[in-house]
């Protein structure tokens, strides 16, 4: 018995220079999308939130709840009616030379009758403490997602060598 592939690579971008944003806008035929980021931002001495905007829509249509911990403390937060979704966090340039990883999942992105759910997970090392972040969010639009733009919140850039890979999940 053979199984069909369900996790398909769509596009990969490796930055050749410091870059303010990364956009994906060529995807269709999948049920969900996965974005995997391995990189850093130019923010000094701290990690940086990575924002995602769908369809160039920054009209306060996003909300999210997050949990985080660093090995010695834990916390939570939430935001409503924001102009972007905080997908997770990447390490800044002064904290370590090691990049961090962020994985985001956008469920049912092409459905035109429901809002879109977003899950984000990230981990990074800050001066020998590991930061772990998990969040769930909602894009309150029934429009199909046709593009996504990622930007660092403070950065102001993603650093050279950071990689961004978009995957599509096919219906099983």
C-alpha cells in the first residue's frame, strides 16, 4: 500500500541581504499552509516578534492569544483588533549567532465562508536561556488568503541567510 504525499513544498526564499519583508503570493490547491522560518532579525539584544499580514489587509482584523516561557518564568498574553498577527519570535543579531526557528500554520486558508485560524510556534536562545512561544490567532475575514507578508516587529530587517519555506498540505 502506498500513501500519497500530503506535505508539499511550494516556495523557499533564502535572503541574500538584510530584508524588511518577505511575501508569498503564489499558492493554491491546498487545504492548509505551513510557513517555516529559520533565521534572525536585526533587533539588538533581544528576540523580535514576526508579524504576518494576509492579502495586504492591515484593518485590525487579527486577534491572538499566546503562551511563552524561558526556563525560569512563564507568561501569557492576548491582543484583539490588531493590524497584523504575531506569528512567533526570532532571535535578534546581538543575542547569539545561532538562528531560531518559527513554524506557522494557516488552516483552511482558501475557504470563503469562515474566518482563518493561525497557529504559531517558535523557539530561540537568548543568552543561554531558551525562549518558547506558542500562539493561536484568528484572521477575521471570509476572503480566501491569496498572499502573506512577513515582517519583523522591531528589527527592522530579517538578516542575510534567513530562510523562509512555504508548504501546502493536500487533502488526504
